[in-house]
C-alpha cells in the first residue's frame, strides 16, 4: 500500500474508517428492501453513515468480543442505530 495512505489512515481512529462502511452496507440493504425512488438511495446511505458514526462517537455501547465487534466498533449497536434512523426517515416520508 502507498505510504501516504498508510500515514493518513494512521491519523484517523479505526472507527472513522469502519462506521461509514457499516452505514453504506445498511443503507443499501434498507434501500433494497423498502426503497421506492432511485434518489432515496443517496438519502438512506448518508443517513445510515451519520447514524452509525454518531452512535460510535457517543460511545453508547463499548466494544465487545470479536463476533460482535470489529476493532473499537460494536457492529450490532451501529447496525441498530442505522436501522432505527432509517426507519424513522421512512416513517417521515423519505
């Protein structure tokens, strides 16, 4: 890997790399299940990334053993936060 990218990744906490990936996966899956319009995909993915990142930044759930955590990120807690935010957005009309 490029040393420049290694240096940049070393500056950021691990959760800043993992939570956007969790948000993209959950936002896309939500769109595949309940999406109506193609432009709602961007809304769902953005919202899921924000919800997963905010949950991790607030530290609502501490990291657990490896099946449920990846580094400092509790995968179940970030997934639940993303899906709750997406369900609220869907109920509001997005």
